[in-house]
């Protein structure tokens, strides 16, 4: 039984290492399906795209539709909303990246980079707070357009108090990132396909 | 610890069986004859209470599963079906729901008892660390169980807690998608939580066995914190502690019964009787009471990643407790300064729980930060320094001497 008797490398050592190596690789290969099965399945992936008609959304109104199980916020912004967003310097933002799936590279989070050129009245983004995933509430917080007692535009997360401006950019923590803009294209003048 | 077995098979069949599987001897040595310090007080009964609560949760859980449906469209209604249609369904569900809370009441008392009497110190470090792992698995199990009724708080609690993992740099989003099985908490998430919620209590039972094994290697700590020096310091577990534990269990079950029958929703959140809606977050989202101190620590840090790190550290630091406390005296009874800091720490933990239940506004934010800071300060600064600076009171010569001195 003692290995000391067979101090030099012999056939048993070779068999031990070879068997161990095959068993290790085998265990890793078998583990893969067990881990992978938890990723989104084919039926979840099949639901990944929706079409939304923007025509019924009046100026100043926001609608929420469900996309991939999450709320998608589409807001028809007023001119005041857009002007307020454009007036913000990128250097003042918590997150200076556009977080827009439709803009290539590391674009700045200017208002232009948050929407589609020529359609800047429509802000399309996920209503999922980038802190811990709650749904931010619209027309609230300190970063909308304030007229008298009412605030329009701007979002406030009820869970931990993060705030977003009229372009959906985070302006007050703890959220670290701007609300993400999903990939979408205009099919017609007033119809988009998301995903 | 227990020495050679005193078990002598009394019949020929018993002898035949003992030679093939000595399980009766094992049970007699560890459940009946086990030498236990004779001065254990009622704080020591919570181990037995916890074992009973684990069994209660497993039994009620198994029968609830006979009526529950883990599907997002049906889960909420199936719980209401249990409450209204199933024979004694209301009782079984309220037992399970309040059983979880009472389980945590008992585990917190059990943990604070260990902290006060230095039960984590050598040679009980592994026993303590297994206990911390049991506590972690308990928290995961309770969290997944809370998701199953698929109410508003179930859904949003699940979303917020799983989103903690999105704070991991670079791979956070992949991890959350993998945990959810989709792009949000949805049916795949409910199904896997149900599967794991059924599995983990049995894992717990196995680890509890390791916990008791480790206990029976080193033996019980006791209120004096000094070692057992001989047979005069101990009593056999049965009948002395089966009776004491049994009495404490009955009293505990009466309190549990009061909640089940007279305040079944007192420790819950009314919002969870609203079916889950993925498009609307409730105004005040907060976890069940037993997570509130850690939730307060999460919110005390304004940065997302650092907040998550602080929250997990606040639990994992318990694993290092045997080495953070430098004092060689176990029991707080003989540590006059430690005793004061211990009670301050208890108040800080309760204070954090209170802050966790409040919205993150105004002075709650500041107090949350002060208390969260103190929580870590206690472990990282006070405990290591106290062991070096404090002069403990003289220890009794033996457990037996201490007991006899108190008799006078």
C-alpha cells in the first residue's frame, strides 16, 4: 500500500493522473448543461421583440408596455422637456455614457444620443432602475420641468430614491447608470419595433 | 467527549443487530448519555427549539406543496385556494409563514447567546462557522419561499435581491439573466425558486447534523465559559436536558401559536396580498423583518457595488469572529467592559432593523450610516482591542464550584 516503496514514477502513477484528468474534464463537461439550462430558454427568447404604435401617445403623456417581462417607458416629450435635457452638460452627469443600444461605441449621454434623430420627441427606454430594478415613477423628482407645483418629465425610483431627468439619465444616486435605451427601429413614421 | 459506549445489548436480537449496525449505541451515547455541563441556562435551549422549527417547516412545507402551483398565472390563486378551500389549509399556511419568522427569532437568540458567552472561541470555531453557513442557507431558503405566493412584495423583493448580483463588475448582467432565466423575474424564476426552496431545507438538515457532530466532538460551552474538568461538572443529556429543552420548546410553541391563531399577518406585509404586477413597484418596498438590519446596511452606502459588498460583508464577517475576538476569556459574565459593548451591539442591530423598515429619507439616512458604521466598528476595532485592554474578572475554579457557590 505504501507509495514509499515505489518512489519513482510507475504505471500506477500514470493511471492515477490519467484517470483523474479524464474524470475532471468529464465532470466539467457534464456540469455545463446543468448550468446552461438556467439561461433564457427558446420560448423566452422568442418573445424578445414587440411593435408599438406611437400615434395615440399625446404630447406630455407616457405609456408603459411590457417588453421581455420588463416595463418599457415611451414618453412623448414636450419642447420644454427636450430643451431642459439639451441644456445639461455631459460633464455634470453621473453616467456620461449614452446607454443607447442604437448608438455605436462609447457615445456621450447627450440628449441627441438618447433618442432617434428627427424623432427626438419620443423617448423610448426601459423603466428598470439601474440600481436594483424597481420601476421609476414618472413626472416626479427634482430633474423634470418644474412649472409651479407640478413637475413634468423626470423620474423618481420609489425604492431607494434614485432620480432621472427628462432624457432618462441618472442625476441622483444610488443608481449608477442611465436608464437603458433598448434596440428599436421605426417601421413607419409612428410605429416602432423594439428588440 | 463521550468516552467508550455504555450500551450493552440486552437481548440476543439486540446483540446480533449491534454487531452489524451499532446505531442504538450511537443514539444512546449522543442523545441520552451525552455528558452536558450541568449549569446550562435557558439561553441554551434554542438549539433544540431550532431543530423543532426545522421539522415544523419541512412538514408544513411538504403538505403545502400538495396544493400549491408554481406558475405565475396560478401561484397567487393557488395560495388563496389553500387559504379558503383546502381543509385546514389556512392553519398549515399560517404555521409555515409564521414558522419562518419564529425560526429566525430563535436563530437570532441562538446567535446572540453564542456571542455573549464566547461560544465561537477555540475549540468551537468550526462549530460556529457551520452555524453561520446554516444561517446563510436559512436566509436563502426563506427568501425563495417568500417569492412563491407571487404577491407584489414577493415579486419586487425577488427583483431587488436578485439585482444585487448585477453590481458584480463586468459579468453582473449575465449573472442576473442566468438567475432569472429571462430578462426579468418571471415564470422560469418562480419555478427554479420553488425547486430550490424544496431542496434547501434538506440540505439544512444535513448541515445541522454536521453542526451537532462538531458540537459533540468539542462539547457544549456553558455560562461560565470554562472547560468541563470532570464528571462532577456534567449531567447526562437525558433526562436533565431533554426535560429542560422540552419545557422551553413548549413555551416557545405557545408564543408561536399566539401568532398563528391571533396575529397570523402581524409579521407580514399587507402588500403581498396584491398579486404581482411587473409594471408597478409598490410605494414602500421592504423585505421581511429578519432581513431588515442587512437591508439598512445596503442602503447606508450610496454606491451600488460598495453597498452590496457592505451587506454581504456584514454577514460574512461572522465567519471571522473567532479570530476577531482576541480575549481568551469566553463568557461575557467575566468581561465587565465587553458586557456593555455586547448590549450596545444588540441595540445597534435592532436599530438597524428599525432603519431598514423606514423609507431612505431625512434623518433615517444619517442614522442608518452611523449604525452601519458601528456594526463593523464593533467587529473590526472594539472586539480585537477589548481582548488586549480589558482585565477580566477572576474565573471560578470549575463549573461545579460555580454552581455550588450560587447555591449558598
